[in-house]
C-alpha cells in the first residue's frame, strides 16, 4: 500500500493590508518517502479581507494574482463571477486555494495526484 504524504511550508508574509487574507503555501508530495511532486498556491481567507477590497488585496499580493482576482472574482466579498462555479455554491464564508503550480511524476497514478490535491 502506498503512503502518500505532504510536507508543506507557509511562506512568511510581508506587511500587507489584510494579514492572513492571502497566504503562500508550498508543498512537497512524497510516496513511500520518495519525493514525487510539488504543489504551490495561495490560500484565500475571505473573512480576513475587507469588504470591497478583494481586487486591492490581490493586486497588493502580486501582478499575477491581480489578474486572477479581477477576472474571476467580484470585489465585494470575493465571490466568483463564473456561472459554472456559482451553480455549485459559492458562499463568502468558505475559503479557497488557488493552485499556481502542480507537478506529479508521470510514473504515478492519477489517484496519487487526486489525493495530493485533497
């Protein structure tokens, strides 16, 4: 039986408008102790970002994240603009994770990748 584990680190925050609102997380994925991939992204805690400030918070974080925030999220509560995601439910009380890097070795099963993302 495979033992999939993650070792992650939270990158330290610089001074920002909304501490804890946007947090960089990087993880290394292991299968039976052997490194098989990496996952990275930004954890978004909507409750820590002020109302009508999502675009400003994303812009402050990075240029890439500004684009994502303006294109995909409304400014008031950070809710999605995408109808396909709204249909599944998008409550501003729920946080989410934006994946910016994801790599699993090609010799690993898709089950490993699914587990790592969860």
